[in-house]
C-alpha cells in the first residue's frame, strides 16, 4: 500500500514542461540536499528533524506527533538504507529515489516549495520498470523514408511497453505531412488508430482557451490587464485577495492561485478516476470568495488548472455562450476541424478510443463542468495538424491575429517562458511553442517551430506520458 504524507499534492493533468537544463540541475541539487538530510535523520531516527524540513502547508496537513508515529512505524522499522539512487525528476519538481533496505526496496518521492522546504514525502513499494510487449506492435509506418525510420525508432520505445495501447503521430516537416498509427484503439480489438480517431487532448485545450482570450482582446471586449474581479459576481469580487489578478495571469500561470481549488475533493460523488466531473461553478465561486493566494500575481510561475478553468468561466460570462460553442464557432468551424469538441455526439462517439491508466488498466475518460477550459477537449491527429499549421501561418484573418497574440511571451522568469497558454521549450537549443496534456487515461503532445517548419503531434490512449517521445522525435528531425 502506498504511504503518502504531503502538504497539498493534487494530481493535475497536463503539467508541463521540459525546463532549461541549468534550472533543472539547480532545483535537483536542492532536492538532493534535502534527501541527504532525510537519510541522515533516518539513520539517527530523528523524526522531529525531518518534520522541521517541511513547509507550513505540510505541517498544517499533519501534526508532528502523527508524522513521528508514521516514521517510526513505517520508515525507521525498515532498518538501515543499504543503497539509494535517483529514479526520476518529474517536471523539475518531484524527485523519486529508490531506497534499498535489507529485505525490501521502496520509492521515496520528494518535492520542495518555493522556499526550498519539503512539501511532499511519499513512500511506496518500489516496482520494476514496465516490461515490453512480447510481440511487435502493428503499425501503419511503411519505413520508406528517413522520417519514417526516425519516428519508428522513437515511437516503439513507447508503444512496445506493456502498459500502453494505441499511439497516433502527426509530423509536418517543410510542408509535407506524415502520419503514423500504432497499436489498438481498444486492447485486443485489432483496430489500429487512424488520423480521425478521437483522443482526449487534455491540457492542450488550454491553448484553445488562450486563443479565445486573444480573440476577444482583439475585438476590444477584453483587455489582458483587466482585473478578473471586473468579470466576477460581486460577492466573489469582494475578496481582496483577487483584486490584483489580471486576465493575463490566469492564462500564463502567474495568478498566485493554486493548481486546484481547496474544495475540489468536496464534490458530491467525487472520484479520483474522474475528478473534474462534478466541480460546479457554485463550488468555484464559493471557493474564490474566501481563497488566499500562494504568491503575488505576476511574480511567480505555478501551473494552475484552476486559473485556466476560471478564465473559461469568465469568457462564458462575457459572451453569454458555453465554452464548447466558443471553441467551435471561433476556431474549429473556420479551420474545418470537424472532430474537435468537448461532448461527443452520435457521429463522433464511435471513433473515440478506450483509455487506460499508467498501469494499463481501463479507466473512464474525464468529464468536466466548471473547469472545462483547462482540459476538456477531444480531438484527432488530423484536426490538430490543421490547428498547428494555422498557428504557424500568419494572415490578416481575425483568427490568425488571435493566434499571433496568443504566441506573444507574457511571462519569463528565466526558467519558465510562457505566452498565452502556450509554453516555450528548448530542444537541443532550439525553441518550440509547446503544450502537452494528460488525463488518467490519455497523453498528448504538440510542439512546433515556424523557422524549422516542423510540427510534432502525438496522441495516446494511455496515461503514460508521451513527452519523451515528442522531444525525441523533434531532436532527430530538426
């Protein structure tokens, strides 16, 4: 059984982002230093010294006595650590260490807050890396070109894993489109995905939300520097903590709001398997009336599904139209994207994949209510290639001008570079406009560079991340 003690750790899909190498190394060194202290205190069985490393939110979540009991019962009782090694450092935030005891191995996950204080301490049994499938996964890849071969080598590192199911990839290079499909839309159905198979795109939805914001800014109905309180009910706007948050802060993750609202798990019928389904606007406004911020708006980057979800609600209040209708009318119809939507209909539902969690177990697709703008859309490789090409092509159309505004950098602290919704990542020193996404049972990746004439789009019906696949392909094709 997993043993978890944490301040606030809520799984937010689609978090980002391949940070610049120097920033990642710097943060990992800090985390390693805390890990070394924890090992020292485990050796001396000094529970209080480990507790002293934690931040305020961690301490508010668990008392010193309960934490001490946990360590003596579940950690100190294991004996001395014989060997340890770093397993992963996810999103430049969470470090996972394999710690080997005499008769058992565990995975200890740690993360630090902005003040380098411990905000996650998670101990669970160590499991060996996922094994490969026994046979070669079917594919539409004909292996005729260099691009075909590059894609196949990188994609098979992902799709041959036992926990994955299907994979669709779209490459636009120097004006030529190549598409590839691997695996199955549902385990054991023998059906390869196609360019029109529908997947959850999760947080790539945020780029659609950013485009809508840019559209209405260009129309003069909004201003990026408008305070969000201008568009909220009076009872919510009265909270002084919200007065300095601007619309731009919601889109570039510098609002100071947490990743998810504090009352998120208070939903009726809440389920980790489908966590956004019952989070209503009433709950959202109820939370915002009394919430506090984690940082001064505009000063720190902190990825927030809450912030972008709130932006979607504001867009609805300004226009009087549902979020999905805005996406369809402003983006999808003009571009001819016929399979991008939040709610599937009788024509599109049969093309939707079955989704599987990171362990390869079937799981429900996610449903959304109030926070839909942060990750509710579903789409296809064909539609996302159209979308990416439109983002790369400048014209005088209103939509193109909205794309251009959405690409302008609005936050840069040296480590994180963010436009509206879109992030900037560097692959071998080359900057790409990027977003990824992930639900419990899906993973997505979209990145492009206009000068290189390169787009890479990846959709998977597995919760296992496709980020390494996307970056690996870019690295070999650019």
